[in-house]
C-alpha cells in the first residue's frame, strides 16, 4: 500500500481546479448517498430522540466517508477531473440504490467488485480500496442479514481486484481476473460457508436460493460486462487506463501509420524521442506508459504539411526558402501544434495525451526564423516567433520538451564524440530551456534534471554503440 501510494505521488503534479458548480453537484450526490443509506433509521416507530440521534450520527458518518473518498482520490490523482470524481460517487450511489431495490436477491460480491475494477483501472488502486471500504461500510442494512464470512470474502476479493486492477496492462489480463476472482470466491464461499452446514440457512446467502454457484457465476458475468463497458467509461469520463494507453501506443494505429508513411522523418524523430523520454522518465520514477504514448503523438500535427519540416526534406528544395517570409514560416511551425490538437480531437485522444502537443513546444522561440527576420528588420517583435504555449505543466511533458530539443543535436553528433562532449551538448540545451523559463511550471527539481541528463547520455551511448559497425568475416557467414 505504502509503495503504491509513493508511486502515485511521484512525480508531483499540479492539482486541477474543480468549479463551484461541479463541487456543489458532487456534494449533493454525497448527501443523497447519506440519506439513502440512513433513512431507514427514521422509519422506526415510535420515533424517539435516541433514534434521531443515531440517524444523525450515521448520516454524518457516511457524509464524512464520502468526503474522505474524494480526498483520497484527489491525493492519488492530483489531476483528477470533476467528471471522474462524479463517476466514483455515482458508482457509490448506484450501489446504494441497487442495494435498496435488490439486496435480498443479489450478492454484495456482484455489486461491489465490478465498480472496484472500473475505479482501480481508471483512478488507481488506493482510490479503489478506499471506495471498497466505504461501499462495504455502508452496505449492511438493518433489514438484511449477511453472513460475516461472506463479508470477509467480499473484502478479500474486492481488495485483490483493486490492487491488481490498477496494475493490469492488457485486456487479456482483465479477462483472466474476471475468471479467477469468481472461481476464488466460489471456492472460499464453499469452504467458509457452504460446508458449515449447521449455520446454513437460506438467509446466509445474499441470493434468495442460497446458491453459491449462481452467486459466483453472476459475479463472473458482472465482471465480464464491466470489462466490455470499460472503453465506454474511458471515453465518457476521460479515464486513461493502462490498457488504453498501450492500445494508443500501438504503431499500427491509423494516425501513427499515416505519420510513418507521409512524414517518415518525423516518425523516426518520434521513435528516438520515445527512447530518450522513456529512459528519463524511468530515472525519475514517472509514468512511463504515459510518456511513451504522449511522445508518439507529440508531432502528429506535422502531417498537415510534412515537407515544411527539415526532417522530412530530402535536401533538394526547402519551401521556406521559396516563401522567403520568416513570419509566415513561423506560422507554419505554430500550425503543427494547432493542427496536432485538431488531430487529437478528431481521433478522440485523451486530454493527458493531447497535452503533450502544445506543451512540448511551450513558448519556445523559433530562433532560426527570428534571426532571419532580424536580418530584414531589426525592430521585429519576438512575439511572432514564439510558440503560443502553454509551457510544460507536468514533469512528463517537460521531459518530452527536453528530449525534443536534444534529439537532433544528439543524432548529429560525431560518432567519435566523447561522453563528456555529449553531456555538454545535453546540458547546454537543457540549460537554455530552463533559462528561458520553459520548466517553471513543471516541478522538475535540480536532482531530477541531473538524472534526465544522465538518461539522455545513456540513450545516446546506446545509439552510438548500434552505429559502430562490427567486423564481418570475408565470406559473410555467421555461425
Ligand atoms: Fe514539435
Ligand atoms: Fe518533435
């Protein structure tokens, strides 16, 4: 638990502000949950002061629990949106409403475990565990008796799903979970409840017929349906699950395929940046899957005019020379950010991935065209030659900006250059970005910048190693 918590807190991210209206809606849903979970205490007649006090206590307890749940989710995911908090709370409300309607016929296993899977996938294990604790805490109803052993099994299964759900990286693993958890619950129910024939009576099971097999079967069906609907939750609530990230990182995705065919130079540049950014993120303990996918899409905007970018030119003619207007050239460069964001919207890329598109350029100066413009007019305003930003708002987007800056310089370096020379080149580029204020909002510490430099150097050493040709035998045969 402690390890998971620490992993979720690094790198430090800027929390997202939630509007007053959203806060109010979330608060009202919490009130509704508290009322639904406690109103039965007021139905006892004759109503005495003690009962009202007990209701007030339960109501407050549930309201505070909802607050704690929101706090934990915000702590684990500083960039959580109001929609996602709304999802967590609505799932809690749905469980309470279903309990009221179906508690005597449906198992708590099928009600609590599937939402735990959605939350752990989208918001992390700690939030899912907090959700499970609170959903279980407010599950017991004065009208329905539930076996303690069943409750114990529920907690164990839901905790397993919460812990594993946050780490699962593919849909296949999700399917395995949805098969093995119901099997586990069936076996444990059989051992802990069914075999205990003395205490066996129909009410010991949440299902009216007390059939533990159909109970576990229902759980399996509920989990399978949840897996089926997770992509819909992803798009409605903007959840970014590991499986979704890995799917987006597939190089066979149409947008990436287009990049490799229409802008091969940009595609090569992207692949090298992925390597640099991944290594640096690993060094500082950031989200590797996020940066790999973000890096893959950072320059998709160049698809609007591939041959206007140096990496896609074959050296014959440069359209910027024909245009001979530095301001217009700067507009073409800015367009790769604007068009990239349009591509992101059209392809429904999650916001966290789309953020890499403007933030990797920040408000950097297009030095080459600025100098050209200055040759023509000394008083030209620098404003026209700066990207519109924003500057990197997270450590991941800042790393991508640094990798983007270092990539060309490292690729162009002499094969015989020493490690010291490579490190100097990297340091100069990073220093210029830092001095320009591009890293101000990223929270990168001095120590982390040092680690990023080492990571870039390691990748460069790997590239250099690949480029050194091995001696081959005369007849080119290998054993
Ligand atoms: Fe770019
Ligand atoms: Fe780039």
